[in-house]
C-alpha cells in the first residue's frame, strides 16, 4: 500500500474565513492567493488518492493527476453558488483521476465519491458528497470517514455469516430496516433472546477485528 506518500506533511486546510478571504483576493486577480488556495488543499488531493489503494509509485502519479483537478477546481470555482471550495474540488479531483483511468482502460478498486456508499433508514442512497455537503468537519476527515464506511460495507458482506448479517441489519436498522429489539429479532428467528445477544456480540467482534487490521 502507498503509505509513504501519505506520511508527507501537507499544509493544514484553510479555515472558512481564510478561504473566503483568499477567494476574494483571487477573484480580484491576485495569483498568489490562487497559489495559496491550491497549496492549502493538497491534503484533500492525498485523501482522495488514498481511497484508490495504489502502490506508492502509482500514488505519486495520481497525486499529480489529482493536483490538475484541484487547479481546475480553484480556477473555475464560483463562491457565489454556496458550496465550499473543498466540496467542489473533491469532485474535480476525483473526476480527473477517473478520466485518467478511463483513458487507460484500468479497473478501479473503488467507486467515485459521487457513487452510493450505503443507504439511510428510509432506504435512500447516501453518497460521500452528501456527507461532505452537510458536515461541519474538515473535508479531508470526511473523505477518510467515507473510506472507512465503504470498507465497513465490504467487510459486512465478506466477514459475517448470513445469520450474523441478519441480526445486525435488524438490530441497528441497516440497509433500510428499522431498528428491532433483541426480543423482536428472537421472535422472528424462533430462537432465544440470549442467543440473539450472543450472535450480535460475535458479529460485532468480527467486524471490529477486521476493521482494526491493516487494509
């Protein structure tokens, strides 16, 4: 995995007020402000690249491609439309990388930031960009969270037995189910509540063990 490149120190993202100030300066023609906006969003490029799980040499190439997307984002961003620069830039970075993969006809290991990563309790699709738009945390942190969510869904399908999947789906309201008590699940499965509790505990321990192991 490409661990080395992600250990590099990238500048911290701008605060909301700092970003606005630099955007206004760039709109007035200050190219130094543009360069600062690019530099201070490089951490976002690294986080987007990280989700592709490439080797370090390939990751270096993706950083370069992603940076092109970031530059395009800064150059074309319209601050009057309401969304944060980082939200817009994440899409541009991702699109630039996807275009490179399509041109080389390579298969991606994961989907775009704008593809579904799960569903809410009502069964509506959740995209990473939806989380970004409505979350007050740093965008880079949200991108990292999205990677963990995607991995959790993958682990759920591969690491658990069907009975364990059923219990967790019902217990925690996953994949559009409503939350159920252990007694309700026990009644549906025709087993004791204590047995449901044991299944739930074992399934959660499996998920934790896999999620805590190196990807």
